[in-house]
C-alpha cells in the first residue's frame, strides 16, 4: 500500500477490510433508486406503482445500509395494496471474516 508516496506493508492477518479513502463524506455513499409502474386494462383494470430507495455507506471499519420501499396497487378503483417498509442495519468489522451488527431495523 502507498500513502502520500510512502510504501507501507501489513501482514495479511492484520487486514480487516480494504476500502479506498474518499475526499468527501458523501463519496462513502452509494445509492440506488427504482420506480415501477404497471397498468393493465381489460375485464379487470389494474394499476400498481412501486418505489424503492437503497443506500449504503462503507468505510474501513463499518457499513451502514438503509432501504425504503412503498407499493400502491388498485384493482377496479379499489385499493388492494398500500404498503410501506423501512429496513436498515449498521455493521462494525471485527476482522476480515467477522462483523458485529449492533443495530438492525
């Protein structure tokens, strides 16, 4: 590994995780957004709308995951689904094969 031009070496047993450093805190985050729409007409008129957002923050010592989802469906103008959910977790890396999850939503 090099740091500011200085080469450094570590025993592989001391490596917990490898993650490229970032200049800004926002560079640690990755985000995915999904929208879905399904409309069908015929003997039964159906309408479904789905939205989902996932975000993950990785650092050398920890990982944070967040997920929000909402679904709204109607059949013949009657609501058949109106669901929202939120999920999240926080992990602390203890070694390169083991992590501790003190928070799970």
